[in-house]
C-alpha cells in the first residue's frame, strides 16, 4: 500500500484526473466501437482496456517527460487543428501501449520518491 501511496503522491492530482478522464473517453470510444455489432466483445478485451485505462496516466507521464527533455521550454507555432489531431493520435497510441510504457513511468516515480 505504501508503494501505491508513493507513486500516486508523486504525481499532481490535476494531472491524474485529466489523464484518467482522457483515458476514460478513449475507453468509452473503443468500447462503443467493439460492442457496436450484434456480438459482444469477449471479457479479456474489456480487461485489457481497463488495465490500459488505469495505466494511461503513467504512460502519458513518460511521454511528457521525454518531450520535456527533447524540446525543453521551446514554443512551436502551428495550426491548432493539426495540433489537436496530433494530440488525439498520441493519446490513443499512449493508451493502446500503456501496458508496455507505463511500467517505465511507475519505476521512474518509484525511484524519484525513493531518492527524495
């Protein structure tokens, strides 16, 4: 339990809420896509979707940290429609790969809270 408290305590609450809302929206969209037909999706798919949604904030954290290191505090001027589309695609990819990417973020948070 202490492990979870340290991991969730190391992340800003607003960041977690926003990421869980985005993950929930993606979960709902994918869920509606796969359950649209006459046949319902098997339970393992719903389990994987749920795990991806729970791990999405940590996957997003890894992406944000990598972008922070690569781009620093530079500002890019670009078309807002393109930017929103790019953010949507990136978030969907992060959600889909959260089971693979999120353990990196969890380990990084654990190490950061352990050292601090």
